[in-house]
């Protein structure tokens, strides 16, 4: 089950990356930001459970960056 959760989290992050490379989205799009936040949260949680502290930091920062982008976009669109 743990590997399946990690696999899903990784796919959720890789989809917006692939879309960005194919020029189907931008780094400021809601889709890109939300998928990065959700994928990073899943992977950070899985890393926490597995006591993989380097990955907790990596995914925590990745998720925080996505959250900052979401909040920034909400402020701009007000």
C-alpha cells in the first residue's frame, strides 16, 4: 500500500511537469499549482511515515512553494 501511495503522489507531480514541458500549462496555472501541492503533500506524508527525513524536507519545501504560488495567485486575482 505504501508504494502505491508513493506512486500516486509521484504521478500527481509528474503530470503537471509533463504538461509544462508540452506547453499545455504554465507554472502559474491553477492545475499546475494544485497538482504540485497535492502530490508533494502525499509524498511528504509517505516520507514522514517511512522516516525518510531528506524526502520530508524536499517534498515539504516543494509543497510550500506550490502553496505560496496558490496564495499569491489568489491575492492577484482579488
